[in-house]
């Protein structure tokens, strides 16, 4: 189709491609996502790109991807999380530009007569860009998270991390687009290669799901949460004490039902250094009387700054550990000091670790627990209601990557327990306008070895090397005059 022949038809085709790609990304990458549209989301733009000038293809791709991200996340990032405008723009436009570069890279190799390399270039560029972006901004917009409900594909994380999932998701549309522009014989070989790849991926996922180790130790974990409204701390000391007395009653009730651990949410209150010891005494007594281990999240305010802490009190009334959050939320926690240490606690059932909320968005920290053979990670957290199912489930990826069970208490979100395959074992909403919500879940304390915990982000590095090699190939052949797609098809057909 010659898009230059009719400007109106050209505009309609471009608008349709932008609309289809943006719409598919919107419903698969937003706060209430579907896992399957993202597998086809880039296809309209990829089909169109070889028939446009390079900068036209770049512009179309940027608009499509940025439009989807803006519709999905602008309100959340700017109004809910309260990111400054510049940071919202970076979060939206950098991935959009990366997507556009991947489209242009695909277009360039395809027009040079290299459909196989074009098919690989698109997912390789996406993965490399997502990895580099994650080094400063975390992974929470990574394509791999779209597949949290697609359990067979999710198992790829145990081998290649979320980078392997992102590659698999983006390979399919690039392959389908390349097939359209490939002559008959090469097309059959390419289709067979794609089918073989996805057969291996799905087979591995299904086998891993149905080969979950049995006979592990387990513990009964209780979770309890309450809030007086979004973004609200207790306004004064008496309100804090009243809230903690309510928590104590729920802790004792859960312990009476057999709970061995009780997890409270992140930042239950602002605790000045002057009253920190009194809070410890209160929960030490509560844990000792209920004979249960209690994990409490607080903001500890000292003369040296604030610390987002998770304090674990033993069943005998001792402070077992104080874990400090590593990855602080921009703007919200700008005055807090990040922690550097992890907390690994040997227990009769196995090793237990602690993280706090946004820490679980970063694979490297969870991998440290995996390498310590931790079998259960307890996570006090704070979500924003609107992102409960999205941000609240990102930590499922860490459990699959590093082979541990995860229990997460999301203030203004969800109470969630999941296993090392990403299955949700139990879940409750905490949206109650002040009433206490509790949940009991029997969870395995089992560490399962994964290749990812051993080798880390190896797949992302492979993609970076592949990207450099493909760029070198394209630049080395830059002066070779490309033939029109229809001309190449005619030549192959005559041969």
C-alpha cells in the first residue's frame, strides 16, 4: 500500500495505528490491567513503520506509547503519588521514546532485508531500555509485570527475571509483523522458530507450576490493618495509643487462633525518638502476652532524620531486628534516610526476611534474600487504594524470581499471601474506612533454587550486548540501498 498516494488515507491509517496501539497498551499496562492485549499492542505500529520515513515512524510510536501511559498514569503519578511534573514527564516520555527507537530499529533492519534481525531487534531494544531505566527509577513500569496473572509465562522469571518475560511478550508482535513482510519460504522457517520458542516457554511454565515441591514447613501468619482515611496518620499521641491498643487486641485475637506471626502495615504512625522506647515496650508486652511474633511498621523521627522502619518483636518480648526501608518514594520520603542492611532471621520453620513496600519493586534487594536461601519474606506496605491490585501485586514477581513465599500487608490496599510460583494463596481488601481488617493464611516457608537468584540480570546483559551488535550491523550496512518491500517479495517469488 502506497501511503503517499493519498494524504487522507495516510492520515486515517496512521490514526488507526496510533489508536489501536495506544488502546491495547492502555488496557494492559494501566492500574487495572489485562494480561493479553500487550502481546499484540505494538503490532499496528510495527506493520506501519516500514512504509513511513524513519522520523515519521518514530513520531507515530512516541505518540501511541505516550498517550497510553498518560491516560493510565498521569492522575496517579501527579495527583495521588504527587510526583513533580518533570518526574511524571520523565516516567512517561522516556519509555515512550525507547519504544519509538525500538520501532525505528525494527524498521531499519527490515528495510535492509533482514527480517530475522528485525524481529529480534524490537524486543532486545525494549528489554535493554527497561533495564537501564530501572537502574534509577525502579521496575514498576516494566512490560513483564503485565503477565502477573499469566502464570505459565510468569515462571520465566525464575530463569531470566522479568527481563525474560518482557522479551517474550515483545518478540511475538515483532515476529508477526516481520512475517507479513517476509517471502513464503523464509516465512515458514520464521513461523516455525516462533512456534518452537513459545512451545518451550509454555512447557517450562506448565511443568514448573505442576512440580511445586511438597512437604515443606509452614507457618500461620496473621495480618491486621486499619486506616482512618487515605494519607492519614494518627494526629496526636493519644490517637496513636488508641490505635495501637486496637492493634494489640487484634494481635491477641489472631494469636489465639494460632497465628505465629502478625504483620502490621507500613508507617502505622510517626514515632518521635522520645516515645520510641515506649512504643517498643508496648509491643514487646503485647507479643509476650500473646506469645506471637509481631512485625510493626513505623516512621521513626530522630534528630538525624526519619527512618521508615519495620520492627520485629519476638514471642518472648524481645526486639529481634529493626529493618529500614532501602528504596524511598520520591517527594514523599525525601527527608527520610534509606537503610542498607537486610534482615535474615533463622526460625524453626526456615529462614525469614523483611522488606518494606517499594523495596519489592527492585529485583536486586530481593535477590540478596534469595541468595541467603530465605523461604518467607514479610512485607509491611502502603498503597493508595487506586493502585492496590497493580502495585500490590508487583512483589509476586520477586517471589518467583528468587524462590520464596511472600506475605504483604498493604495499608489502603490488599492483604496478600503468595507462593514461589506467583499463586495468590489468600487475599483480602483493606478498604474499610477505619474498621480493622484481619486475615489468617497458612504459608509454606520454603526456599526453591532459581537460576535468576544465582545469575541475576544476566538476560538483561545479553540483551545489551545483542543491542550493541545489532546497532553495529545496521551502521555497517547503512549505505546499502534498501529495496522496496514489494520488490523483494517479487524477486523471491520469481526465484
